[in-house]
C-alpha cells in the first residue's frame, strides 16, 4: 500500500438515475473504488438568496487524494447542477485490506 491518503467523497444529485450513471462512470474510469448511493435525502440550503428544500440522492465514494482532481473535473463535466457538491474527507482509519483494495482499484487505468 502507498502512503497516499484515502478519502471519502460526497456529492449529491437530483435523481437516482444521475447518481447511478455518475457512479458507474467513475468506477469504470477507476477514479473511485466504490460508490454507495443513498436515495431520498432532504437537503435545505441557501441558493440565489433564498432557502431551498430539495429531495436529493447522496453518493458516498471511496478513493485516494491523488485522484481528487480527476474526480472533481469529471463530476463538473457530467453533473446536471451548475455548482455540484464535491467534498472530500480523509479516512483516518480502516481495515488494511479494504484500504489496500481502494488503492489497487484506483491505481489502474482502464
């Protein structure tokens, strides 16, 4: 395993179909090792000087910090939102085998 840090990325979409499409494409490109999709998330946020309430779908993606720029660029190019949520948080601990698998899956270019 490399010393490159593992990350958990979060992004939301307006539909499950868009979440599944983005997730599959990110995995095919080996930008992420795994995507969990959580439907029926209620988001409340400020947008254009108003409080908005929307039902969204959350993507939880596992990858490495070295892949962040690729993931960010890809999501911006393929997302329906003009300002998509793209947040990365470090994975501080995890099983060695799982973290190694993340590295293995994201280090190979298809």
